[in-house]
C-alpha cells in the first residue's frame, strides 16, 4: 500500500468520525456523551493507525533510509576514491576505463594516466580508443609527452583509425612538437573535414596558420601579422654518426648582442637530415615579442647530449643569421658542423 492510499484512508477516517461526532454534539450536556466523545476522539484514530501499520505493505524503514541517504550523497572525490579502492581489490577493464574518465573530469590527469595505463595493459595495447585516451591523459599531465611516450600510442591509433578526431588532434600536436610541420598540417587539414563546433574549427585554423601552412580553402590569412622563420637544417658527414635518433634538438632564435634570454625556442627530436622547421612569433619566450623587432637576429640549432636546454660539452650545433624573404617573413639555412668543447669558464656557445 502506498503513501497516497494512507492519505485517502486518513480522510475517510476523519469523515467517519464527523458522522458520529456531529449528532452526539446535540446531546453534549449529557454526561455519557462527554465521555463517549473523549473515547471516540482518542481511541478511534489510534486504533485505525494501529491496524494500518500492522497490515500495510508500505516499507517505512526503507523510506526512512532512502530519505537519510538523499541527505548524505557522497562527493565526486569520495566516489572516485571508492572506485579506485575497488580497482585495487578487484581490477577489471571497465572499471579502469571509468576511473580514467572520472579522474580526467576532475582534472587529476596524472591519476587518469595511471588508470588508462592499467586499461592499456589489460588490452595489451591493441585497443586504439584506449590508446588515444591514454595518450590524451599523458599529454594533459605533461605536454612533453607529445614528443615521447604519447607518440607511439597516437601513431599506432592513427594507423587503425586514420580519421578519428581525437587521434588527429593530438597526433597533429605531437607532429608539430617534433618539428614535423608538414605532417601536422596534413592532420589538421584532415580534421577540418569533420563536423565540429565553430570554435573548434577556428582553433584548428589558427594552429595551421601558426605552422605557416595555408591548409584547405578558407584558412589562409588567419596568421596575418605573425612573422615566420623557415629553417633548413643539415649536418656534416663527420658529425652525422654522433647524432642519435630521438635525441633532443633545440631551434633557438636570439639577439646576437644580448643572447640571454632567447627570443624564441622550439624543441625537436633528431630523426633525419636534412629537415625543414618553422619558428614563429607564437614560439616567443615572452608573449608579444616579434622576431622582426631584432636587427641582430641569430638562429642556432643544437643537438643536446645531456637532455638539457642549456649548452654542454659534447653538444652538436650550428648557427647563422636569417634573411628576409619576398613574402615578408624570414629564412635560414643551418649546417650543424660544430661541437661544444669543454672550457674553463661559462660559455654561451649554442645557447
């Protein structure tokens, strides 16, 4: 029996009492009437309530527990913590995936990456969607993984799902971070063919403009006002054997008369030579700095042997001064032909 039925029963009880009490009030001066009224008003409702409680199927205890539960709804952090505890006790793929999404939603990206790693292990790296989610969490936790641990995850996913929007987006970012601007532009252009919100489309077009690529029709001109420096990089045969694939390589633009701090920096990885890389005002160390504002601009390429941003003994480097191009931008050709030698004091070579 439901709560609504209880209300109907109460109304009927009151109606019945009214039919009994009203006639008795006409004889209220008689002693027996007063006693009967008191008995009727007190005992009758109690008797009806007792009968209802003993015969009703309505679960009063459960209702009370539900009401108490509604007042004690756990927080998102508490629910995620409880899910994490369960995964530690009884791990399963669906749980790890849910935990990864949950950590991402509350911006705990390192924890999200750890959860997606567990899912990646359970699927032996064969599920491209899980690989993309794992790469996404890694990138959100540390953008440097665009050039390291996220690369293989994204490249493998793109082989299986070449038009997946998330894989294209992060795959383009990864290619750009590694200096593969043509590949990055191609992926951004492919992504523009998909249906997406206008603000997302604008963001992609801006990325294309920053790369110095026109992209599909309608994307040209978005980068107006941005100076781009196109650098062709090669290395001498003598030093080529010392350049190990995967080593960090820095492209640096600086004021030759005041070299520190640099104007703009882009981190790359050694892959093959020759290679063409683009540097622009968007890579400026200080937002608002313009490459064209410096009359003594110098461009340096340095292969780091100690994985550091500053020059150290054994690093390979080359440098030159750029020239203006017909379209108003800059260009440079650099041959890596020198090695940082040990010196007694601090040096700015290759910085």
